[in-house]
């Protein structure tokens, strides 16, 4: 009995020891995070405005014309206006962009932007692009009777400006077809001329003048240009073209048109040359007797010569009246024009203009 009691006590002690033993806790594997380091804050590039591109400038051979007028009537695709001079014009407005505040109203004023040309009252050659309100401060057109040419020129008429396309040209005058479809006549004696696209028919030009263009007399043009340097246009530089191979011809103008020019040369020949694609630059104008230099390509003998430039002075010489190709002097106009007179080239006109040109150059030389 005593032995059994001892066994029980031993067993209890063993169990007690077993219960006191600690088992290691299961632990999750330790993970270490990478140290957080302060990085430079990412900055967005400064906002930039998209580049502004100006619309390409129109070539003077394809200029958009502008004409204001008083609305006489309008329909779904038609518009009739009265111009400043009282002429009524009918337009097709199909496809036109109409931007008129409050819509087109009879008795209101509009400005028509169009391509092509109006001739007299014929508007079939005009394609209307837009119809817009009059510009701020522009004088509106009022109702009135058609105006006719005055019997006498207004002696108080001063300087003015007219825009339109070249319609005709000869050694006595140029005809400009204005935006309203009327034709205006100007003399080009001693006119400052700078034409990138030359004197070809349809070239859009600005004429500055002195006198009454609505009178019976031809008015003197003081300036004729198809470019506006102040607006970023490139003007013609008088003188030889710096690149390419060219030949040169000097002489006095006998006659000219929008396509050709006839001159009496230094070696006493009368020659006609194609000037349809030539730049033109003058200070003494396009008139019979003016001494000019014609730069050209091709052959005079073969008949395929084409002028690339016509001018009566060179900018490089720094003195108007000196031709660069052969150092010709505009002061010789009188003698050369006299020779042209003897050669039978426009006897009366060449003689008179040569004297005038000589006077102008003599004054220049003085």
C-alpha cells in the first residue's frame, strides 16, 4: 500500500514538471521595410500656351475683296445691296458664312467679303465668302441715286487710296477694276511702283493718288503696290536678282501692256519682251521715255526671252536713277527717248515724255 502511494506521488510530480515546461511561441518571420527616404517632389513643366500661328498672307493674285453696302433686299441665297455710289448689285450667297448681328435686315449695312471680280453690275465672277457687320467707326452707306461721272473735276479733291485689280495697261495709263466693279484710270508718270507680281492682269494693288477719281480726267497715281511691308509683306528690291544666271537689256519705254514691254535699246533697236512674270520697281513710273533695265532669261534671238525684273534704279547704288546692270543713268532718259523718237517709236508721246523725264532727272542730279 505504501508502495502504491509512492508511485502515485511520483507520477503526479512527473505530470507537474511536464506541465511547467514552456513551448516556444510560433513567430512570423520578421520583415524589414526599406527606409523611407525623402525624394525631390516631382514638378510639372510650366504650362505653355500653344503657339499662335497667323493665317498665311494672301497672294495678291488671289486676294479677298471687301465691299460694303446698304441692304436693298435679301432672300434664302440672294442679297442685293446699294454701293456708296448708288449702284445696285445682286449677289448669290449660297454657301456664304453669314455673321450679321440680328441677321440681315433691309436698310441695314453689311460688308461682303468675296473672291473674284465684279465688272460693272455683273457679279457672276464674284464668289461670296462671308457677310459681316460694318467695322466699328466705318461710315455707313445711305440710300441715294446712282452717281455719274462729274462734268468737271472737283478742284478740292485731295489725296486718296483705291484698291482693286489691274485691268489694262499701256504707256499712258493703267486701269484699275475696283471692288465695287467700277473702273478707274490713272497715269503712272513719276509713280513710285513696287510690284511683286508685276503688272499682270488680275494683280490686286493699292493705288495712292491725288485728284478727283470720279471726274472726267485721268488722275495721277503717286504710288502703286501689291505688297504692304508694314503688314509683313516682302517688297521688291530694285536691282539685279542676286541668284541665277540672267541677261540685261537697257533702253527707254516705248509701250507696254500687262503682258509685254517694248523698249528702244541703247544700240538703237526696238525690242518687245514678255514681262508677265517680272517684278516691277520704278520711281519714275511706267511711261513712254522712262529709261529702264530689263533682267531676263532665255534668248532674244530665239524669241524665248522672258523678263524676271524691270526697274529704273537700283537700291544698292544708293542713288535713284542709276541702273545697276550697265551703270545707265536715268538722266540719259532725254537723249535715249529722243533716239526712240527718231526711230519712229511713238513719235509725239516719246518726245514729250523724254523731255519730262530729262527735266525730272536733271532736277534729281541737281
